[in-house]
């Protein structure tokens, strides 16, 4: 499996494509308000109206809630539809880029603060891309607060960690957390802790060996902005989700113009992506009993744009069963 760390530059390219599309949208009828979720931190919240169960859309990396201006209103006939712009983006507050400010559970708490402020009763959360970590943060810690979770190409390792597949970033964090626990004197059984540390280091070593092999085949890898790394290293392992789940995967992705000058590299990238997303989809299906997993071949990462009809059909069928 290709390391997610090496796919960050490609995901940035996907986001850039989505941002260009977003510039052309922002035309639906909605109201805007700002909700304080922490001292000096306010989030932009869009309200597209409607009646019925609340449906709250969370965005992918780099987007604000207006990315859903075309898509979200299509559910307002049966649901009250909202969108939240995550801290750090759009018109929302922008705390400094540290992993503490953008920790997955901190972002999940932001969403819960908006839910509380709006007095939403058991909403369904719909998240794209990195928003999967916010969905899983809430679904694992506060399952009684929501009715269901819908992942729009968002159920990656940051949303559901499978130890069989591993993940470079999350495995790095696990080693660091174990070192921190030892340094702070939290370790009570040194023998057991050492055995667990050895297993964690071995898992990370396997990840890094794969990274080195893949890096050797790549002509160059652009630097990753600090803000991206702050969000990435604020992640945590989520292994249990206790609410109904719809997980839609673009598998394999339409990678667009990436590798356009190197057909062989493009073919390899597609094959690797298929293996990666298939393994993750299989892990979600096996590890989350409530999950209904859908795979859309050659869909964009912005699956709700490229395969709008498919996503609307799957979401409506899933939502109807919640009633």
C-alpha cells in the first residue's frame, strides 16, 4: 500500500481542482451566521433551510461550506440542511497551525459546539475527505449525539484505522505517544510497555521502508505546507464507530491530469490507488458492523460533484432507513 504521506501532494492537487469548482458555485439561497466554539474562535455556519431531521455538511481540506452550495440544497425538501466551515478556512477563525489547535477531537468538539448552539436533535453528519476524522471523533466518543454518519470519500485511515494496513502518520503518532507516556512517568509495567513499543516501532519501520521504495521511483516530491502537516499530525486512531454509517469511496479515483507526461507512472498510480482504497473499503466494511460501503469507480475525490446522482441516490436510500 502506498503511504498516505506520499499522497498528500496529490490530495492538494485534488483540492485545488475542487477550489476552482467552488469559485463557480456559491449561488444558492442560504443564511450565514457565526458560532463561537472556543475563545476567539468562530465558525461560519450556512443554513440552506428545509424541514425535518437536521443534515449537517462538513467540508474537505481547503474548502469552506460554500463548496456544497450546489449539492446541499437538493436535500432541503426532506431535511433541514446546514454546512460548517472548519476553523482555519474561509470566513471562520484561523488559529495558528499547530496540531493542538487542529487535533481531530478538537475539530470534532467544534462541530458539537455548533450542534449545541443550534439545538439540533440527533443530526446526520455528512463529511467529505478529511472531515471523516470529525465524523469518527463524534461517532466514537459521543454516538448518542448523532443519528448517523455519511462519509463522502472520507473514510480513510484518519477516520478508521486498520492495524493490518497501517498508516505512516498514525503509526508515527503512536510511537511518539508511547515515548511521551514513558517520559512523563505514566508507564507502570516497563516490560509490557517495552514490548508494545517494539511492536509500534516495527510497524512504523515497515511503513517507512515502503515509503523509501516509493520515493525512489518518484522524480520529486514538493514540500508540504505547515498547515497541512498540523492537521495531519493532529489525527488519532479511530477503531470503533457506534452509529449507522454510509461510506462512499471513489475507488479507484479519477486522478485527472496527474502524471499526464508519464503514462507508466500514471498506470502505476492508478493501480496503487485501487489497491489502497480497496483495502481501506474492505477494512471499513469488516470493522464497522453498521457500515454500508459503496464504491464508485473512476469518481473524483469530490465524489458529490463527479457522481452527484449516485451519491444522492445512496444518501437518500440510507437516510430513508433512519426514519
